[in-house]
């Protein structure tokens, strides 16, 4: 013990003497530099305030405010029997100009200065790419094959009917709500896809929360939503390629590249990844960091490829998830590490960024609210009827068919992703964008009450005499 203390004392003395000698030798160096006088009015508070306006500090404040608001609002939504994503989307809108910017403009400007929005958007896009990768990862192709007939008929009908209604509705909306310079065809095609999307991940969570996952209804809804999701994203990729094309030649090139890339990913990348990735060692706990790094590189490279083609990075991330090896343990391992982080930390940034774009105050007349009500009616009718009637014709009861239609009417996060793509492309200006965001929120909110109504109707019917049914 004494020896250790002696060594520590010697080292400390050498350290102090070295500092003193260095400062003594450099005492004249500062004289050659200009002297900056500190202002007498400077204080600890002003220095703190200046540090808080640094870009990194501002970004950290945004992270804290957004994540806390999303968790609180998500918990409140769950408390009232709604999926957490409803509260998280609502939190994003409440943090935007629609509420925070209206009630406390100074606080809103401090938390979300315009100069910081570009960085916030990039982080939110990374979160969405991770989310879309997990969506592709969870796409069960084997389950799709087992229920292919019902899934294809119901899901494609649930896309075509609302898609057609959205295109027809564009005849009324185009002149007043389309962005200047946007062609009618582009606007109509995008309105169709915005009306026809189903949020596969949100639907799965609703089924899990209600214990319906392993029921025939849950299995059919999951399969139909998966087919719907994959089909809708394929259509959206084509619409984006058309929107970004500058002419017929450009359109053909973009679509051709997309087809070639999808074929290469499914025909070449998928078997190569199944052969190269050491899944067994990953599950056993070895080389886990290497495998995760490879997976993230594949996802990022695929996202970069589709972005460079003029489609969108999200399609590449989704496709990378689809081509990952089909192994449940492998999927669970990746989902646990990627989905949790993106859902808790990065996706709320996307909700907030969408909320910053949503300006409810633009709906400042009665006509705008009538138009919003009409959009919601078209969206609900297209999805519920477009799913319910084909489901009934394929052998489901009316009650189950209605429940399936209510589930397919769920839009949520996936709808927001599509709407933001339309906003970025200049197809959806702020006014119609805000309406469509509110439509996504309303239709997702309806899912729970509609399922409750179907359950009530089923119990009531079961209690009637056979002659009265």
C-alpha cells in the first residue's frame, strides 16, 4: 500500500512540475495574439442561451421533445383502446403549426427553427427506411402462397375500388387543390394510391392487441394486407417513376431500371444472401455484429440504388427486407434490434416532420371541411366495400367480411409515408396534404370502433332465434 501511494505521489509531483514549467516557458506567447475583451454584460445565462442555439443542441432538444410527446400520446391512445400509432401521429400534428405554432409561436420557433428542418427530415427518412426494411422482412411469402386465391382477390379488389374512386375524385379536386404545374394524370394517379393503401404493420398490431392473430379472420386479414402492401408499393413506385420522368424516354428508362432491379434482387441477391449470411452462428450469438453490419449495408445499398434510379430510397429498403433469408429466428433477431430502435426513436421524428407540414389552419372555410369529409367518405367506402363484397363472395360470412373491410381500412404510418413522397415530389401542396393526413388519422381511428360494432352485431345475431336471422 505504501509503495502504491509513493508511486502515485511521484507521478503527481512530476505532473504538477511539468505543467508549471510549460506555462512558464510559454508566458510570452499570448502577447503576440490580439486580445478579445469580454463584454461586461455577458453572463452565465447568456452563454447558456447561446449554446442552446447551436445546431447540435437544437437537434437534441427536438429529439427529446418529439420522443417524449410521442410516447405520452401513444400511451394515451392505448389507454383509450386505440393503437399507439394513432397517438404518435396526433403528437406530430400537435407539435406542428396546427397547435404548438398557434398557441406558443416563440416556443415553436425555438424548438423547430426552419434551418434545422433539413437535418430533421434526413433523420426521419433513415427511420422510415429501417421501418420499411422490417416491413419487407416480415412479409411471409409462404403464408401468401397458402392463401393466394382469397388474398389476391380481396386485396386487389381493396386496391382497385378505392383507387378508381380516388382517380374519379380527382376530377373534383384537381382544379382547386393540385399543385401548380402538376399534370392531371400524375395528380389523379397519386390520389388513387393515397386512397388505396393499407397499413400492414398497424393492422398486425391491432390483431395482436385483440387476440385475433391466429383466428381465420386474422390470418386472412394479415395475408390480404401483405399482398395489398406489396402491390400498393409496386404501384407507387411506378407512379413516382412517372412523376419524376421528364419525358416518354425517361419514363421508359425509369420503369425498365425498376423491373431489372427487382428481378436482380429476387433472382440473384436473395439466393446469394441465403448462402452467405451465417444465420446459424448469428442465432448462437457469434458474429452478430458482422451480420447486422452486412444486413444494414445491403439495406442502405438497395435504398441508394432505387434513389439513384429516380424512384425512392424507401422502395429499396423495403425490397432489401423482402430478399432477406426466410428464417423466423433470424427475422426475430433483426426485428428486435432494428424495429425497436426505429419505432421508439426515429419514427417519432417522421411523425413530427409530417406534423410540421400539416397545417390544419389552411382548412379555414366550410368548403374545405366538406371536402375533407368527402375524402374520408370516399376512402372508407372504397376500402370497406372493396374488401367486404369480394370477401363475402369467396365464402366469408357478412360479419367476417365487414370486419375484414374495417381492418383493410387501416392506413396509419404507411399512408403518411406515401403522402410525404407526394409532398416532396410537389404533387400534393400543403392544403390537400393536410386533408389527406387527417384522413389517414381518421380512418385508422375508425378501425377499433368498427371491429367493436362487428363483434356487437355478431353477439346480437347469435342471440336471435334461428327464424329471425
